[in-house]
């Protein structure tokens, strides 16, 4: 029992300087990581990014055609207003997708060109979503017909985007932006003026 112990002792003293050197380096790296983390936190608290604001400013439906076979053809046009109220943070939209739903059924989806939104900027997007031979199920076709005769249709507009905050030259990591414009009342009549509708934003 005593023999292996005395044998291993010289080995230990040989490896000791190397392992203490490694743990020293590890401690420095850990310290630097903590330091960077604190710096990012302080920058973040100083900047205090405000929530982005989204609203729908105009909406219209064109070429609405619900066939007897419960297939829908229609163009939905929206003017979406995106407001970045931040004075120090700009936003990179790397991907952005808009879809419309009616009673939990997606009617149409469209991707928007990626864009850069500067600080304190309002950008208006004109989005056309086309429902092409969408097969409707359950009570959706019947309800859509009813809404068509009443003149108004209640739609949900959903936006999903992959964004990055940009502070000076620093680009922060990706995050997902979700915008919900629920129960948006759109009139089939083009003459009807649309009232601005504020959406919920989740980040
Ligand atoms: C609606 O679609 C059907 C089937 O494609 C077509 O026969 C019909 O003419 C269309 N109606 C209108 C008003 O466009
Ligand atoms: C917002 O940013 C876009 C893109 O850079 C620009 O075209 C537009 O003029 C800006 N709008 C305002 C109100 O500053
Ligand atoms: C929508 O338009 C129809 C005519 O197409 C009209 O009768 C109805 O009152 C309008 N609804 C609203 C809420 O203005």
C-alpha cells in the first residue's frame, strides 16, 4: 500500500506547476467573461431599450372569391407601421414573415424583404398576402360567407421576425420578435376608412 503512494508522489510534484498554471489561466478567462458580462449589462441598463411599436394603418381585401368547393382566393393588403422609439438602438431585421389567420386557420403567409431600421425611425411596410386556393375546413367557410354579407371580416395579423439590436458598431445576438394584431376588423368596402390599430409586441 505504501509503495504506490511513494511512487506517485514525485509524479504529482512534476504535474503540479502545469495544472496550477492551467487553473490560473482558467481563472483569468472566467474573470474576463464576468467582466464582459458586467460591461454588457451596464451598457444595456444605460441604453434601456424601449419596446418596438407596431400598428396596422390600412387594410383592404381585393378579389375575394370563396368557391362552392370551399376554396378561397383573395388578396389582403396591409399597411403596417413599425416604430423604433429608441434613440441609441437600431434594429436589423434579418427575416420577417407576415401571416393572416381567420378562426385559427392560416389564410396566407408572405415574407418581407429584410431591412435595417435606424434609431428613432418609423417605417411603413405595404404587405400583400395572397390566399390562393386555400382549402377551408370546419365552420370557416360558412362563417366567412356570413362575414362577407355583413361587410366586415375579423382577421388576426401575425408578424414573426428575427431581429438583432445594433448599438453603435456592436450587433447583439438574434432574438425573435412576435407581433399580434388580433381581431382586426377589415371592411370589404374600399370606401371605408380604416382606423389605426395597435398591435401587441412580444420580444
Ligand atoms: C371564383 O372562382 C371560381 C373558380 O375558380 C370561378 O369560376 C369564378 O368565376 C370566380 N368568381 C369571381 C367573381 O371571380
Ligand atoms: C426610416 O428608415 C428608412 C430606412 O433607412 C428610411 O427610408 C426612412 O426615411 C426613415 N424614416 C424616418 C421617418 O426617419
Ligand atoms: C362595412 O361596409 C359595408 C358595406 O360594404 C357597410 O354596410 C358596413 O356598415 C361597413 N362596416 C363598418 C363597421 O363600417
